[in-house]
C-alpha cells in the first residue's frame, strides 16, 4: 500500500509554477528603469549654438564676455585683439565681428564655438565696425588712417574710402548703400555708398556727432551728441536734421526697440539710462545703472529687457524697461564699452522690412536705394521677406530653433516616458507568467 499511497499524494498536489520568467521580467524592467533614470539625471550638454546670448567687448581686458540671456550668467570670456571697441554680427548672426582699436584688427568670433576663428589687420586703429544685414561685407572705421575699410566675409579689405578726418562711429543701412560716419571734431555725419565708395555728402547735426543708430527701414538715424547732452533725429535719406531729444549727461550708445517706438540712451556722464518715446521725442523714464555706461543692447528674444555696458564699473546692468528697474548686475571683463546680441527667432522679434533682389526696402518708410550689391552679394527675390531675428540690425535668421538658449541641458527622458516604459515591462512580465502557468 505504501507505494500506491505515495503516488496518490503526489497526484493531488498541483505543480508549483516556474517563477523564473517573472523574475527575469522584473529584473529586465528594473534594469531598464535604472538605465533610463541614470540617463535622465545625467545632463546631456546641448550643442552650443550661441543664440540667446549677449556679447560684451571689454576694452581694458582685451576680451569679449558672452552672457546667456536666459540666466544672465557669463558663459565664456573670449580673448580678442588689443582694445576692442565695437561689435557687429554678420547678417546670418553666426559670427561676431569685433573691432580692436589699439591693435588695428578685426577679430571674427564663431558664435557657436565661443572662440576667435580669425583675426585680420584692417588699419592703424579699428574704431568701429558695421555689418549690414543684407550684405556680405562689413565696414570698419580706421581712425589712424582717416578712412573706411570695406572687408569681405573672409576679412580681406576690398575697398578703402577716404574720410575728411578720424572716423569714430559708423552705421550702414540694410541695403548696404548708405553708410553714415561720425568724424571726430565735426558737427555733421559723412555719408558714403560703401558698395561703390562714392561720397554722398554730409548731414549737419548741430554738435559733435557720436554713436549712430538706424531704424530698421533706414528712414531715421539717431545720433548721440555728447557735448550737447542730446540725441539728434535725422531724416537719413533726405539728409536733414528733424530735431533734438534732450538726454542725460554725455549720451553715448543708443538702441532702438524692435518696433521703433522706444530709444534707449546710455548716459556716460550721469550714470543712467534714458528711455525715449520716439513718437513724441521725449524722455519717459530714467533708470540708474553702473558707472560710465557706454553701450546698450536689447534682449535677444525681443522681450522688455535691456542690457547696458558700464565701462567704469566693469559690469552689465540688466534693465526691465517696463518696470524701469535694474533686475541684475553682471560682472564682466574690464572696461566694457560695446555690446551686441545674437538674436533668437520668435514672436518677440517682429518681421523686418522685405528686401527685394535689387535691394529696395518695401513697406512704410524710405528704404535703401535700388541697386545695392557688393562682392558676392545678391539675395534671391523673396528670400528675405518677412524674416525675423538674426542680427543686431534685424536681418534674416538661419539660427537653429530647437535649442532656444545656449548652454542649456536637455534631459534624456521625461518622467512620463519612464512610467510608460515601466508599465510596458511589467505587462510583458505578467504575460510571460500567464503563458508559463
């Protein structure tokens, strides 16, 4: 009987399911979750693209500080030539051109790589640089040589234009046909066709001319008059003075809002920023900033923030123009005197005037004369129409839009993705268990 009873007991006991598939499934799920969590928690550096950044030329430390607009922190300090005085971005926003006065050179900074890609000699003293939004060349003011040097995209001088004296500031319209130059010790702007080198006359502004800011359509020029504590408003195409706007003491650099409704003036002598309503030509606000403000730039995303380079304080003041307060002070190099932005494309930056193949500016306001061109220039018809962002002058943008701020880190996986994958792993493990049972 013993053998038969033992067999009966064995038959009555149900075999225990094999737990190995479940353990394997759970192990796989945990492994996948661990790997994804590790990847998600480890920041993956985004490819540097330079958009959303503010470039500051520090004259005494011979470098350029790069500030990220999103955090208002310094990302890099880039060495350039001796005595950098002016910055202008190329028409695609990819390269920053830095005029080094003491070195008489032009440093070309790769916006994406945070380094100087080339340095070229452009004269005895490079006082200022202007890179037109719709041209493949830049205009450099050579103070020591009393001339303008027109350089191509590689930095080679292709034309020299003699001026009546030492040029100290320069601005060129979008069509690259009219270049306005402040000559030291004179009360007028000299006007040239940078494409042909032809002199187009002079515009009296009533006092010694300083920095020049052009409206997007080239119809108006705002000229700082440091000795007169005022800003001259000039009908640029007609070549006549429209009036003066009172400012603070020693107005220096200026910047125009994207829609042209406000002009921001750095007053070097009174250590403040004037906010001017251009329609009424009156000051509607004054904001104290650092010592010796020299230059102004608008936020690269077209928001209400304004950046002011304070030469005497070695700082940049971040001003909320709507609330008219300083929201942050950023320490940069020594003697910041010039500031420019690598703009972010988007709704904050309005559409710029369309430019035809011949270089005429359409829309309201007077544009550049027809026939603008230049070595290597010639945009296809309609290629620039409705462009936004791009350069300090408001030119077309080819900046990547998937990375809105340089230096930010993109997570490898989101929490929702982790939960979904975990559920998938557990479901698979349960299915394997049922199948084995």
